[in-house]
C-alpha cells in the first residue's frame, strides 16, 4: 500500500482510532504499510510482529 495515498492515510487513521494504537504500534504500522497489500494484510503483519520475539 502507498502511505502517500489519501485513502490509505484515512484508513490508517481509522485503524489507529478504533484499535487505540500506542506510539510504538503506530510507528510499527507505518513501517509495515508499504509491505502490506491491503488492510487485512497489514493487520496480519502487525499481529505477527507483536507476537514475534525475534524482531
């Protein structure tokens, strides 16, 4: 996904608000957004990163 796309930014803002993400989670999301194909992929990547003890 392109973080510079207005619709992607709106979606990320909604995700931040709904999931009440903290600062480190938001930064992690920003890092992962370009690697994700869509919002579901991003959510999966965030879950994997938060459960991975080796990151």
